[in-house]
C-alpha cells in the first residue's frame, strides 16, 4: 500500500481483532459493525422497544451532547442503569456511535457488509472440494469478472456524457468528469437535496464566514458552513464529506 496505513478499520466486536488493530494500526479509527452491534443488543437486552431505540441512537447524526442526553433518557426509560452489557457498550461508544464517528472517513460504510458481500461473491465461484489447480483457475475467473465490471464502469464514464438536470449545471458538469456514473448520480442527488435548504443568514469572523442553513422538511435541524476565502476551504457541521468522501 505504498507504506500507507489505513486511517479507518471496520470489524465485528472480536476482542482479539481489537487488540491486534490497536497494536498494528494505533492511529486508525476503529469502527464496530452496526449489524453486529444491533444483533448483540437484541441478544443481551430483552426489553420491548430497546432494540429499535438503541439502533436509533447508534445512527444518530448529531453532536456528542445530544447523544449523551438521548442515551441517558433511554437508560432511564427502560430501567437499565445496572445492566452490565449496556454499561460496557456505553464505555465503547467511540467505536460505534455515529455521533462520535462523525468526521472520520469510512466511505459511508457502517457495517462489514462489503466484506460479507465479497465472501458471497467468491462463494459463487468456489466449491469446498476443489483441487488446488481448479481453485486457482476459479479464483482467477472470479477476479476477471470483478475487473471487467470495473473496466465497464470506467468505459461508460469516459465515453458518455451525463444529462445535466439541476440548476447548478457548471458544478454538475465538472462532477460528471470526476466521478463514475454511479457516484455521479449520488452527487447529483446531493444537489437536488440542496434545493430544500433555507438560508438563515451569515456572520463574519476574522478570517472566514459562517453561513447558517436549515432544511424545509426537517424543522429544528440547523447546519453551519464555514468558508475561508483565502484558501477556498469549506466545512459543514454535518461532517458528511469527511465521513463519506462525497460533497
């Protein structure tokens, strides 16, 4: 990997893996798989309503203060002040709560589904009792299919033009030359969502400006975008660009 270490690691809750990651990749942000966390909540706390409430807090896209208040309310509501699993899970909140993982790059992934999907893909081509030479041949065929799909996506991107449909066509056109078609459609959806934002004013700071926004369909939710004119750097309080990698 050109001597580069991963900045993010996503696994299930295996303790041996946790220790190994802390030792080998001490600077990486370790994210526990949402699917496994949800399953563990269902298995360890058999209280009606808790499972769904826990999942809501796990995906809560808010700052740490809002999360802490919501967590305290949930624990009191279900009477789980003395539940060991709940206490241990809370102590590891920095590894699974979206509120504490915001701003760290995970390409939008919250579970090990991508890895499991790859396992399923290879299972279609590999059988348990293959001879070694048969395994190598089948494995090569599977890799060929993956590379062919990637090449097909790149060819479609390089040799076709997207239909520009939004009001921000210069921005949309530039994005079409950078992203593959699939990612471009996701980016264009962000432009469409932008039309729902309401500008609530701005304030001038020493070296930057802060713009405030709210959303037409989500009353009470507000975001701040800081813009530095000298460097053209923009940052939003939602931190989705840092987490997902897509503006």
